[in-house]
C-alpha cells in the first residue's frame, strides 16, 4: 500500500494537457460522506503548484459495471512527470491526510492515448468509458478514427479518445474508448442523434476487425488540475 501511495504522489500533481500520450489510473473506495473532504485536500495541495508536464483528474464512478466509487487519473509525457516544487515531507503529509478518507485502494492501470479529438474532459465532465478487446487493434483504430470524423457534426467539441492498457487489463480489456458529454441528458441525446448515421455505423462494424466490450460505465470529472 505504501509503495502505491508514493507512486501516486509522484504523478498526481501534474498539469492537464491532452497532447500527452500516457496515463496512469488508480481506483479507490472513499469512506461514506468524505468526497468533499478529499476534494478539498487535493485542491489545497495543488494550489500555486509548479508542474513539469501532464495533468490529473479526480473522478466519481457513476453508472455501469465498475464497482469502485472513485478514480484518480494522471496524464503526462514520459520523463516529464511530477512537480518541481514538492518536498518529500509535503508528499508524506498529503498522503497521510488523503488516506484518512480512503476505505480501500483498488486496481491500478497504465497505458497510452492512440487518438484523441475534442475538448478536455473537464469541459464535458460526464464521460462514458468502454473497456474493450479488439481482435485487430490497427483495424479498430482506423475504423474508430473514420467513424468519429464522419459524426463530428454531432459530436461537436465533445472529447473522444481511444487508447491502450499496457499495464493491467481490467476484465481482460486491452484497449479503451471514451466519449464525453456535458450531463446525462446530453449523453443520451448524442446517442439518439448518432442512430441516424446507420451507414457509418454499419461501415464501422464491418471494418473494425471485431471487438469485445469488457466493461461499460460512466464517470464524472470532479476536479482537474493544470492546463494546456
């Protein structure tokens, strides 16, 4: 547990730039009624921070089949993670405070972004996540990128991403797709609009090489730190 927390402290305080190509995420169960306290601790710790590279989000897991209550997701360039201004005793103090509100730490994963369009997730904070296992990842990426381009008028500036799990494999998934929306009504509304793109959807199904959906859930971005 201590090693996990120290690794978390190294990447948790980085600025949010989605040109970055790697991510790390940690699941946890927050103690009942402590979400606001957790947010206050993390916000205070990030105030006036000096970052090297990357970004971090705190997310609440809402609908779907993910059994954990929250996630921390960190983004960044290889070799440019962490903060310039954080001393070791400050890390220790932060982690001690945070752990007081965490019931249990869960599985952690790491991977890469292979494609990303649209705004930052914090601008469209309700995000649907598909953990998937493509039979042919290269074919899937081509089909995914083509489909996203063809429905771009419906998507607008909503974030859509595709990438890998390189360390860890949630439910056997090797890849993921994320789609952002402003709220639940917007999420369902986008699905209704996309139903009209039947030809594009059929082409995606024929050209993606085959894919198995391993998990399907939504998260709400509670806080994001840093900037482009």
